[in-house]
């Protein structure tokens, strides 16, 4: 019995090996096209991240004293003046790399740390720079949020500004401007007028639709208005907190255009989709589910309207656009009917 089973087992294993070898040599070649990493990269417009190398980050001088720091998906700026360094948003898990990057260009100490907003992914390594007289600056709402979070990795600001704050160091003026609620409360612009450089985090990533639900917006209308106001400032390039590179003013305008067109498409979709129609086609007797189906159909229609122009123009279209449509529909249903 044992011998018979052993022979049987041996035959099966041999057959498996032959099948695997055959698959390896002929299976791949016979399939119409083999899969490569690019098959999973994108379903629309796509910009690959450049290799970061062993360092794990790269820096680029944008203007005298102003440096762009990026770890690929995240970024910030730091300003290395003759009187000390101003850093912005010490990215969570990347603070040590930021220290290294700064030491590449200056031996001056960090004097100011500016938070664009309170979110942990952007400022989670702030504790590495706190102390030694470093002044932390943020909008008053950012300070309030951080008080609530009680996170030792995100020390509280020393300077809590209202609408504006001017920071002067080493002959450079840095303007902090609050454009209003949107990506939570307190998200502020860091603007260097003499260099025509701006940092505006999370709302306007170049060549990308906004992140999920308009970057988890708390007020889509004010958020869009804030971008309009930002565009009135005199700047050539901006840093969005994400992506491996800064953006141009034209690229910020393009994202604003997407905000506007998604709003328009949502209005058109509301007009195109009849609630009674959805009701007549559904099988559900559950009124909540019926509403869910109606709203999903509206979002689907809004996405369909936007797709020809935007899918191959901005990254993230397939991932986030239906959600954006939904946010606009909520806005029309709760704040201002179209
Ligand atoms: Zn954020």
C-alpha cells in the first residue's frame, strides 16, 4: 500500500513539475502580453516618481535661500538664511532626513518651524525640531486642534496667528495667510513674495485631482474660494505638500478648473437623473437604499460627464472623481440648490 501510494505520489509530483516547467517556458510566451509593473501604475494620467536613491530624499534649490525637500510622495520647503533656518511641515517619519538635507546646505540652526496645518502625516516629526528656542508658528485653529489631539510628537505653536502673520529673518519676508476653511480649519499658505514661491498643502497637488472627498473637505465652497484667492497672489511656483516636484501657477489654475468643472458636472448630473426614474427601475423597498441608488446614479453621471476631458489629464481621476461628484451633490442638497 505504502509503495503504491509512494509511486502514485511520485507520478503526481513529476506531472506537476512538468506542468510548471511547461507553463514557465510556454505559458508566459503564449499569453498576449506579459504583465509588467506599469500595468498597475495608472488608469489615466500618470507621472512616475523619480528614484530617490540611497539617501531617501532629494532637495532642489528653488530660489536664493529657498529649498524644496521631497521624499517622493511628500514634500515641503525650508529657507536657509544667514540668521537661521525656517522649516515647514516636518513630515512624519522623515524628520531625520530633513535634518540631513538642511545640513547639506547650511550649518545655521533652525529658528522657526511653521505648520501649514495640524495633520499628522505632514507634521508628525515636529518633536525632532522642537526645543532650543525654536519658535513654532501656526494658525490659531491649528493650535486649537493640536491642543485637542494632545500628541507629544506635534508640540503646540508658540505663535498662533489669526488671518495673517509676517515672519522676517535674514532679510527675507515670509507671509503666512489663512484663506479660510476647507481642508479642515487652519490650513494656511506660506508665501515668500520676494521669491514668488508659495506653499499650499493638500488642496492643489499638480496634475492630480484632489485627494479623496476633496482632501476630506469640511467646506467645499470655501475651499474652492480659497484657491481662487491664492491664485491672486504673485507667484511662479508652488509646493503642494505632495508629489516629487513643485507646481507652476498654470498647474494650480488647472486644478481650480477641475474644481469648477466638477461642480458644473454635478449640477448637470442632478438635472439628467430623475429620482422617479431610479425609483421605477429599482427592486428595493427600502427607502434609504433607494436614496443611496439615486445618489450613486447621480455621481456616476457626473463622472461620465467629466471623464473625456479629465481622466487623461490629471492623476487619481478613477480613484477620486465619483467621490468629488458626491461632495458637490451634498453641497447642492444641503447648502445651495443649483
Ligand atoms: Zn492634510
